[in-house]
C-alpha cells in the first residue's frame, strides 16, 4: 500500500453522484509497488516484551502456564484464527459453482461453516448454508438449488466449541422493498453498543453474530434507495468489515475506512466481476486480479458496470499485518504485496539478525515453511523436512486409556529422525501464542535425537488480543504478555529463541509500514474496543463474548427468499418497488 491514501486512492464519486462508469478505476502503480529490499545489519536479539496496556482492565485471573491445553491437539489451535472468507460474483451463468470453487480456495480462512446465496432471473434470493467444510456442505443437488448469474459466499470459523447453523453466513433477510444477502469478514468493536441501542428500540436478535447488526441498521434506515441504506448502516460501524451484499439486481462490496481485512476485485474473461478475500480465489476460477477494494470504498456492480463511491473519508489505512505472517495463503497477493515474498524475507531477516551455528533448518508445517526457506537460503544451511504433518486429523479423536505425553501434537506432527538425529536444528515457526504447543514440538524434536533446538519466530511477540476479526486468546493467556524472551525460551525448552523484531518488520515494509496494524504486537489499537473485552475462558463468536449457553434462537428468514426447497414468494401488503 502507499504512503498516503490521498496520493494513491482514486477520486471516489460522492454517493449522490449519478455518474456511471463502465469499469472500475485502475490501480495506481505506487499502490502496488514492491518495497525496497531490506539492507540487513546485525542487531541484538529482543531481550524483553512490553506488556499490553489494555490487559490491566480485564480479568485478573492468571492462567497457569502448565494448564492442561492438551485439547488443543492441533498445532494450529494455538495460532490466531482468521474468522471468515468472503466471495462475490456478478454476471456469470455459473455463479454458484464458481462461488463454490472460490470458497474452496478460501477454506483456510474458516472451516466450521459455509454458505452461498444467489439471485435468479425472477429476483428470488436462494440460500444454502451448512456446518462443516465447503465440500461437506455443497453437493451437486445443493448447487442445483442455487440458480442465477450472481452469488455471494462465505466460509466461517467459530471460536465456540460447536458451530451453529444459524450463525453461518451469508445472512439473507427480507424488508419492505425487497431482499438482501450479506457476507462479512471482520469484527465490529462497537457491536455491543449498537445491539443495545437497537434492542432498546425494539429490535429482536436471533443470532450471536455482529453481522446481524448491519441488517438491523439497514432495516431502520429511512434512506432510499437500498444503496443509501447500506452506506448509512456502515457509517455507524466501528472496527473491521469487508462485506459483500447481494440484492435483486446488484452486487455491492464495502471495506471499512481502515482496511483492516483484505478484499480484492477481479474479472473473468466473460466480463463477470469477482470479489474475494484473497487473490488465490481469483486464480482458481480464472479471474484476473485488478485491484483491491480501497479502504472506505463502496463498489456497486450491476448491468451498468462498476461504480465507485466513497463510504466515509478514510484515515491512514491499518491493514492486518498477520495476513502476511500467517492467515493468507503464500500464493496470494494481499494489500498489494506477495505473501510468499513477505514470508521469505521474514526468514532472511531472522537469519541475518539472529544467526546461530546449525546443521539443518526445518519448519513447523505448514505456515512456517516459506520463512524457513528464506532463513536456510540466507544462512547457507540445508532446509529439510524434519516434521511431517498429518492432514487427516479432525477436531475430535479417541485418546488411548493410558496417557501418552504430547498425544495431540504427535497425532498432527511426526519428527523425522534421519533429519534430526545428532543435528543442531533451527526450527522456524510463524508465531508463538500460548507457548504450550511450541514446548511440545521442541520436546518431540529432542526426543528424536536432535543435539540442539533453536527456535526462530517469523513475527514479533504477540502481547495483545485482536478485535478486528481475528480470534486470539485473552492477553493473560498470551505468553509474551507475561514473559520476556528468555523466560519463554526456558518455558518451551529450546536452546535459543529469537523473534522477528518489529523495527525490522517495519523497515522491510518501507514506506508502506504506517499502513499496517500492529496492535497484537503493541497493544495500541487504531480503533479502541468498547464494551466487553476478552477475558480468560471467553469465547468470541463474531463479536459476542459469553458462554455458549447464552446463545439460542435461529435466523428468521424474510420474504421472497427461497432456502433449500422452501419457497416463500408472498410480499408484504404495502410493498413498494423502487430502483436500488
């Protein structure tokens, strides 16, 4: 991204403008320039980690570092979780099947539920949602229930113990002038205040998702047409939102003024316009990447083409740096940068600034692989596959009656003795959150015969929770918020430990550095969370804190919506059709 939004973001037409352009503005070259390569110099390792300033206002219960986290048997369960991925397609007769494929490409952003909504030639919205992976939810008969040449789709990750169908997006609702579907990636930090306000005015909520707030705000808006309702609703939102809306004749994409979460636009050879959370989804369905949806931008796609509007005057962007560290696939371009190149350079910096005598470099698969390749290349040490990952372990398993130490991690990761035995090993991972899985990995490698184990982490220490669409533990559960680097090293049992220094990370990003959010590393939030904040033991379900027992009810479908084989075409008595 560029240094100044004023110099890179195209002039966006005001909402009242009636001008129509056949296509979206082309990106300026400075927005997508490759930053200058980092001039490496030796620097001392990080000695201490600063504490999260917001941690003092949450629960004072300090977790025991030896607490039983064996249920987090998946090594990724200690990692921050990206909660959603979205896709939107306009103008393709195979819209539902293309959305299905695009969601496959975004499966890493959410594995608990998936959904697709389409609109057919009779202006009926059709919805299919389900719990599970994309391939579990959608079959050929299910896709046959989704006719039309426009679609939106969503993959969801829920931090609750069980994902519930009523929370699976896209949400579809009917209101006086028609129907609308919405899919949302992000998290609203003023969700609780908005919900209380709406409930005080008579709104009834049926899900635990902050996305429902958007639909309620649209429903009570007095603006006309629907696009104005969307804009008025978004103007009241604070936090992260990259959303796609589907109406009876339009596809609308919106990104929050800070641009926390990614959203890109592409085009297929037949002219169909595609929106997706990552470019890997565009690649799979053979759509050419055109540009990002700019922070604070509303893009409207209909039969007249693509029109750009300014949602609100946007400040300096604050895009999530963790997209490059962990969330996005390496083959994606996110915020104008190659994710693969970013991770490779993270590894090179670690090799330059935190060198150690070693015989082999390995990665914690899969997220540490590219950084490990960069480390090995820069250090001149062979990269080997020292840990083999099983891709056939689900979230439930039968544990043997006799307790096996590190059983969960062993299910997922298997050490290769031929690579590790008698060697001084550098292990590269993308992050350390609680530290319990890292300690088990170090123990596995040493038990396989490694002489020394040196951990290198391709991100700065995480000391603060995220409130912008990422599931992270409470600050009290983050090991870097309680311990300095040497204390963490002792806890996980490695012979040395080094994190990527935040100053080095910013230097790599160059002039784009101010455009990223580093709240998880600093505790300094671009938009301060309001209301409840995370405490030990809380789950966060798209913005709701509380116990799973506090959630009940189901999403109430509106009029003119067809879900599965249920078709409801009756209109409200005084429905009035107006152009949107």
